[in-house]
C-alpha cells in the first residue's frame, strides 16, 4: 500500500520559519524564505480549535467528501493537502495529481473541499479498517470518522488511497478526483 509520509510536511514549515527568524535577526539573506513560509509567517497556521472538519459519503461506493471550515476571526493557512490517515496503518493518502505540501489560505468563514478515494469494497487487496482521520494541516491531531459515517458500513477498504488538494467547491474536488481516475 502506498501512503503519503506526513513527517516531512510537519517538520518543513517550522524549520523554514525558524531559519527565516534566524536570518532576519542576523541580517543575513538566503532563498529559504519561500512563498510557503512567507504565507505562513504572514497569516499563521490555522489553530485547530477554529476549524471544523467533516467527512461524508461522496456518492461513489469508495469515495468520501471532506470539508474544512475556518470559524476563526481572521484568515489563516492550512496545508494544501489534507492529511488523511487510516486506523492502524502507517502514512496517509497520496495526492492526485502528485504534489508537494504548500499553503492553502482559508478566509474567515470560508470552507474548502477535498475528495478521497479508498478501494472498491469488493476488492481483495489491501486492508479493511474501521476509521479514518482527517487533519487540515499535518501539525493538527485531526478528527476521526467511523466507517458508517462516511458511507462505508462494512469497513473502509484501503489500497493505494488518493486524495485531492483542497478546492473552493465540492464540485471542483469531485471533478479533480474524477480527472485523476481517468
């Protein structure tokens, strides 16, 4: 099973921010201050307590719709890749199209959407788990959803799970997933 490692994403942002602070304090310059670290430094990572994360059946028998809403008083940043993990399994869903972590700005009151494809429930490959967890940023703990809550009452079949980036609408997330699946 191929899963996206989350450790790199969780370390890269704080490391880049710390380097930028050191460089600013010493008056040095470098190309470390990427757009990602600049956006996070300007707006700040969304606090998990101001976000609501939801997961629901996605229309297909192995598709889950995910959303995150910023209920805070200002714009903030989450990772552009939702972190989706499965009970008892290492790693997280891979993105389609393949891509790197980066900032995704959520304005106050804004909702973003992603789509997840697991494995066909009739598949004999992979694992069957009872829960999946979704975090809007790898630095967050996330929210855990039972299989029945996401429309998979007989368990979540996991084999090469894929997810989209966050999108501005549920239709755009569904379309991105459909495009990736061909």
